[in-house]
C-alpha cells in the first residue's frame, strides 16, 4: 500500500504545530497502524529528519498508552486501540489525517504525544481501596454477588487511554471517571470509601479542567473497551447518594 499521511507536527508544548504531509510506501495490510508509523519514522531518520513522536507501550491493547485521532476519530475507524488497528482497514492510495488527542486537559507534549497525567491525579483522588489485600485470597473469602462481580469486571476493563475525552465535544472525562468509581464502588472491598471516593474523584476531575457531560454518547462509541454510557448515570447516582449523606 502507498499512503499519504497528514500528521500533526509540534516541536513542544509552547510551539505552534501544523499538519505536515508525508508519502509512505511498502505498507502491508497486515501491519498495525503503529508499525506503519514505524516505517515512516525509519525513512525520516534515514534522511536526517526528526521522527514523529507518538506514545505506545504494550502494543497489545491493554496499557492505554497509544492514542491518536485518525481521520477525525479517536483510535480511527475501528473500535479498538490504535496499536490494534490494522492497515487492512484502509485502501491503497488513501490520505490519512493523524492528530493528537484534542482536549484542554490533555496538552500536547510533542507531535502526537499528549500529557494524560490528569487521569493519574483523578485515580490518586480515590481510585483505590485502602484495605490491606495481601496476596490473592481464596475465591470464597469475601462473597461477591455475581451481578456485582460482572459489573466490576466490565468497568475494570477501562485502560485509561483517553479516547472518551478526545471523542467528546466537551472534552469530558465522565466515562473514564465513572468506570473507575463504579468498578470499586460495587464491590464489598470498595464499600468503606464508597462515599468519599466518588466525591474526591469528581472534584479532581473538575479541577483538571475536563468539560461536563451533555449526553452526546461519543465517549462510549469511541471507547475501545466498551465501557457503557450508563456508567455515567451510575456515577451520578453515587455522587447524589454521597451528597445526601454528607459527602464523606
Ligand atoms: S500500546 Fe498499549 S494499548 Fe496500545
């Protein structure tokens, strides 16, 4: 495949960026999107140009490090992570636009790399339990209702990639935050901090400058892990419940 790439290049956080056009050839349909960018970067390095900076780690769809807007969609045309997107979903001769996540709370570090540490600070505000857990307990040591276990597992799938924020016209982090709140709040182990968790995490989310939710649903559509939109309503109920009980 031969492709035309229009990629956002930005030398640093305080430097203006712009779209730069590159031609890349010899791309196999079996390559991942990141391998395609690797191919481009090898060519750029060989001719003495700066390679395109982009985030990645596992390349297996589990760490959440990779993330870019491809042809206007977070992670591109398939509902998966960028590292799991394969070039077979594009046509020979295509022109592909590649941009970083666009959100005020995710400032650009360089090219396609953004600073997602705002998510870490939200997690630090309550995305944990303080009960000593030790090593893996026997499965029946703490009875967990099947429905609660399934809900917790579904929400634990969030990898914090930030696609929900990038897809939302408000730059809202409600889906991410609700995944983390619901994951722990439905479990018995999360019970002691149930009220403070939701209050602290929502306050941290607001302090980071993420936008509010207006129910457009773009976040859940873009989420590569299928975190459901009703998670946000569940978090709002947790927030209301906590508020009515004094907030902590
Ligand atoms: S590099 Fe880990 S999810 Fe893509």
